[in-house]
C-alpha cells in the first residue's frame, strides 16, 4: 500500500526558515522523481521544486529559486524541502508528489499536505 506523508509545516515569521519532510512508503522510491507542489489561499496548484532519481538532479520554480532546497534520502524514503527567507506569499499547503517511473511530471501519488503559514 502506497502512503505519502508530509510533515514539518507550521507558523513562521517572514524571513524565517522551515524544513518540510515527505516520507513515501510502498513505492520503489529510489527510482522515482519527487516534487513539491503548493496551493496558496485562493490560488491553484503551483509546482515548487523537483528532484530526480539517481544523481538527484534538482529543478526549481522561479519564485523560489535561491530560497529553497530540495533533497532526498533514499534509505529513508524521504524527500525534504528546505524553505528559507520565507515571504508571506509562500504561505500555502505544501504537497509532496511522486512521479511515475521514467517521468518528471506525471504524478501518481500525493500526500495530504502540510500547511505553512508566514506572518509579516
């Protein structure tokens, strides 16, 4: 049974940092690209960052580039998202998604999300 579970969200002041975690079980995790996607209040889904399998190539959306780091620990079946220099516009529910093997953007499984609130 596949399970994707995010954690690490919370309330942080603007300029602060958070590290989100996502544990994905029931998958051949080390073969899959993983992404973080967010949904802010009143907004649609916005892709944030992705990390590939193997050497772990990373990709970032422009609004977060330079402030966010995605990483993975295959032994722990976990992907991380480090959020730095947070802005109020980063407030959102952050979702972790696993991609279909051999793809970056065809997501098969999603977590329930973890909420990040940024106070000014």
